[in-house]
């Protein structure tokens, strides 16, 4: 009898907690990534990061992008992907030059593909 009362009490507490469970706020979950994007924007590497649903577009300075190491390029792309991943669980980021050309790389569902190096 005591066990069933304890089980009922635990279930009731869990039921009461359910309305308080919410999805993570991308601004909070991706704080470090947002700081990284801000730094690169201040360095004139990024012109903008535009979010539209499950897709984000990073517009970069071609001159700066081409002088940057491949691992840094990947970090920048994943920094923008963080917000998409937290909000939708999946999505796409495109890294482009001005006017959308050229396409330097993409992150699709958490996988980076660098068009310049094939990585």
C-alpha cells in the first residue's frame, strides 16, 4: 500500500512539472556562438547572418573568407547553425559572398561541406 501511494505521489509531481518543460531559447543556448559571430562581424569577415525558418544565410567578404583557415570557416558556419539546430532540430546554413555568389559552403543537418576544399 505504501509503495503504491509513493508511486502515485511521484506521478502527480511529474504531472505538475510537465507544463514547465519548454524548448531551449536559441539566444541562451547559442550565446557563445553569437559572440563568435559578433567578433567576426566586427573584423569585417561577415556582412550579415540572415535567418529564415530552418535556413540561415551567412554573407561573407570573399577577400577575408579566402584568407581564413578552413577550420575557422567551419567554426563560423557552425556558429550560425547553432540557432537553427536549437530551434528546429535540423536545418541548413549557406555561406555565400555578396549577392549570393559564390557559394563557399553549407551546413546541412549538422554536416559541414566546404565547396573550396571539398571537406
